């Protein structure tokens, strides 16, 4: 089942990249001539993940981490990591890299209760994500770097408490939302990301919580149902 899900996600990501970037995206450029840098996308999303924590000593010092946003950012990173692996490997080899990295575990666990003690230990809690960013900043695309980057991603998931099954479910949901965006004018600038008073990501989360086993086609139908009612 795990292998089948890995292949399914890689195929979905490949199809999405073909539609949004053109068939030549593996050459590192879109059909519009825009340079593609998947590792930059990974470390930028990693920085957004770190912003889920109350790390700023000058702002919101009593805030708790945004655990839900950590998962959302990890799913976004997963899109870019799979794309990076697919750029440099055939689908089967990319799947093997992922499968071998799946067992990677972190020494860090992000606490679900947050207080003064956790604030003092904040730097150690950020280690899995800053290490992921550091790897993404390394120049080059060697097989060893691809392996280390993939292993560190799953260590980051482990630190947050995001199991593979949940990553799969959230990815399928986000992939559907990305496709929905493209179908409704995202590239042209006519798509509305705010649905009523909420972002489309929040609406997606609500749908997935209401029906965790929803299929891809039914999810697309549900998104279409909710979008025109704005």
C-alpha cells in the first residue's frame, strides 16, 4: 500500500507539473521561460514553517505554535521535494529514494503543550527544519544530497508528528486544490484565494476533516460546490 501511494503521489505531481509548467519542466524552466528552482521553493517553505513557532523575541512572545500550519507547510514542501526528485530521476528511482527514506526518525518531538520551558528550548525544536533548509541551500544535485534531503524531510515530519498516511491524505487534498486553482484562473490572476472570510486552504482542511476518506474526484466536486457560492 505504501509503495502504491508513493507512486500515486509522484504521478499526480508529475501531471500537475506538466500542466502548470509545460512538458520541459525537467530542464529547469517553464514554458514561459521562467527558471525553476525546487530547492529554493523548499527552503522558502521551510522558513514559513519556522514562522509557525513563536520564535520572535520581540513579538507575540506568549503565543503557542501553529501546529496545523506546520502540517500545511510540510505538505507544500512535499510537493517541491517530489518535483525535485522527479527532475533528476525516473519515477521508479524517485519512488525508491522516498521508500528508503520513509523510516527516518527525528530525535526531536514538538510538544503539544507550550509554555516557558518550551520557549527556552525553542532552538532545539527548530533543528529538524533548519537542517532541512540548510540541505536545500547546498549547491548541486548529487544523489547523496537527494537522499539526505529526503531523509531530513521525513525527520521533520516525524518531529511534528505527521505520519505518512496523513501526509498522503493532505497531499491528495492539496494537489486537488492546486488543480482546482489552475482550472479557475490562478495563472491569469482571476482566482479568489479567500472564500468568504477564509483562505481556500482552510476550506480544504474542513472538507478533509468532515470526510477523511474522500476520493480525489469527489473532493474536486466538493471544492467546486463551495467556490461558486461566494
